[in-house]
């Protein structure tokens, strides 16, 4: 289940990132428009106060208060001929003879917002233009707000880089543990038949047994070495999956194991008798079963029952391997498939990690702990696709 979740996360994380970015940009846009509308309302209020100041013979104190404090935006007031007649919050010295800077500022402000029109009554002084416009620019706060989404995106990007670096470092560390465990497992796998071969050679020299029997046993060990070599060579590449009868391969593997295990280990096997063809690499699949069963036997301390169930469904084949060992704690269910992790004093933590690699990466299947109870045993579930 964990492998399937991780696979789904890898597929949807770009969509999740896009949704987060879109949400930030949309909310920033709403905030920007809200602040912009509020600023326009304030400028309109300032323009109304400006109009009241000119038209009224006795303007109120509120009018002066508004003109002094409401507007924080840069403002330039012009007549109907676009001549500047007033300004506010503009960095320009009126003592300068050159007014070009002020008109350049006016050009900039015109691009930021639509002007607000002030229409005076016809009865006011002729010296004042009847129609005036108030141009205003965005406040400093609003301009800073424009860079807010960029800052957030930069933070998200940096966070993503840190997360990627952490996962990349963890992956490199996992690969290092895998290679170290692989080297130890290779030595262990090859060591058993090699020891046996040296024993047969010694008997050959002493001529204490029939030579035909010795040659037959040597041939078996050499075939075992060949199988081991093929297994490890396929781990480093992408094995080709061919339609294979999984029932036959399973029976063959269980038969091989039962002949070499202690009589204290009892197999309870429930497998269909008919052929079930699925895309499979027989050697790697057999290796997976060996690793899981051997782990179960170690958990049972070499004594107990191993239940093996193979069940065909519409599009998949379900396999369940149950031991009656010490069980696995809930918080360790994910860790046991990591390279290098083991609860055994002499273990190297490679068997189940190889099983996961073979089932998930090569066969696009699923391997997980279906259930595990302390002192009662563990059931490991394997799901393989039929097509």
C-alpha cells in the first residue's frame, strides 16, 4: 500500500504544486484589487473635499482633515488643458524653473490609474477651470504588494529545493546501503555452494565415494551458482518478462525449499492446479519467495508452520505468505522494506528490499504487510498483474 501511495504522489505532485501556485496568485490578485479599489475610494473622497473647499464659503474641519491625511498616493491635479495646477506626495521642488520632471511624473501616473474628474459649478471664480482631473499613482504599499507573490513563489521554490535535496541525499544513502548489503548477500549466496564444492573435491581426492554421485552433486552446486549469478545480474538491469505459468514456478520453488529445510518447518500450501500465465521473470520471482519464506523461518526460530496461499482473480494474482513467528510492530511495517534495515543481529537487511524491488519495480506489482501480530506471526501479501 505504501508503494502505491508513493507512486501516486510522484504522479500528482506537479498538479499539487500548480494548484498551490494558482491559489497564491489568485488570492494575491484579489487582495491587490481590493486595496486598489480602497485607494480609489480615498482619492475620490479627497477630490470631493477639494471641490468642497473651492465651492464652499465655509468648508468644514472634516474637509481640511481629509485633504491633509486621507491621500497617501502621489497625486497631480490638472486643468481641462492638462496643465498641472497642483500636486501632492510628489518629490519635486516648486522653486525649480524646469517643470519637465513634474510632467514626466505625470506621464508615469497616467499609466497606473484612470483619472477622477472634478466638475465645479459655473458660478465659481473664472480663474478656476470648470473641469479638472485628478491623476493618482499607486501607493508604496500597493507597489510592494505586486512583488508579494514572487516572494512567496521564491520561498516555495527554496522549500522544494530543500525537500528535493533531502530526498536525494536519502536516496543516495539508501543506494549505498543497498550496494553494501548486495555485496554481503552475494558473498553469502555464493559461499554456500562453493563450500559444498570444496567438500566434494576433497572426497574426490580421497576416493571415498562413488565418482558418478560426486559429479552429480557437483553439477547441482554449479547450477546453483549459475542461478545466483543470473539473479544478481538481473537486479542491475531491466529483466524481460515473458508469459510464465506462476503455478509451476511456485510449486518448483516450494519443493526446492522444503527439501533443504528442517523437518520442523511444515508447509501448508493452497495453490490452484490449473495453469496461470502472467508476465514473469521466474528466477527473480523464485528469489522473492525464498527471501520472504526464509525471513519467516528466522522469525519462527526454525520451527513452525508456513502457510502459502495463491489465488487467481480477474486481473491479478494474490499471494499470501504467513508465518507464526514473533511478528512485526506496526511502526516498523514501512521500514522492513528499506535496504539495510534488519531486526536480526546477523542480518544485512537485503532480502525484503530485494523482494520489493523485484515485485514493485520490475513486475509493477504490490508487496505489503497484510497483517502482523506480536508473537502470533506475519502475513506478507504480493499482488501481480496478469497482463
